[in-house]
């Protein structure tokens, strides 16, 4: 990417947003923000109990991420956020119009295996089906790219950086 966009690293739980986000930020020389840190405690408690969030739970979270992205306009940044629905991405774009999305995508079996082996995260594998059911992939009119999550974090980050560099809407 040649311009200082804010990149939202999106995808279902377990795709590696928290791993790839900081690596991509370091590569781009911009700050990283962990999307989970924007959740109110009530959301974390709900997800920890195995209850999916509804849109009313998500709006304040998305607004907080949008505020961060707006504050980084012209400076660049990377933030993780599932951004599973088009309406969620539209809300983020309303706050920060020059956002670019990096959709980390992989098959359910790979993602479930990764989730089963991670420690200390509040999102249980039981919610994975609801995440895939909610996911609306990027549409042609959205600035962003989808990148497969097979391989090492470094390989995924390299693919992501190259894809973003060639993404229409992220050039000068």
C-alpha cells in the first residue's frame, strides 16, 4: 500500500487476525490496535458463555473501532475486527471512509483446529458455526482483498501485503 490507509483485518474467529494484524502493521510501519480491546466487558462475558453477540451488542464496539480508524485517517494503522457483515463494514466506512479490508479466509476445518489449540481467548469453538453463518464476504464495491490463511504467519502476511499493494482504492 502506498497511501496511509487504515487496514481492518477481518474474518471469522480463529483466522489469525490477532497474529497477522501486528505483523502487517510492522511491515507497513503503522500502529496496530487489537479489536477485542474495544469490546465492552458485557460482550466478552456473553461470548465467553458461548452466546453469540447480536447487532445491538456490536454497534458500540464497531463505533469504537470506527473512532480509532477515523483518528488514524491520513496516518495509517491496522486494526483487527471480525467485520463479518456488510452492514458492519459500512458502519466502519461511515466513520473512516478510506478503510481497506483484509479478509483472512480459510476453510472451517483449518479454523476449528486453530481455535482448539489456542489458549487464553474468550471465543469458544462452539461459536464458529454462527460466525461462518454470519460471514458476508467482501463485495466488488468494497475496498479490500481476501487472503487465504494457509501457511505460516509470515507467509500469510507477505501475501496480504502484496494483495493490498495491488488493491484498487489503496493507491495514490
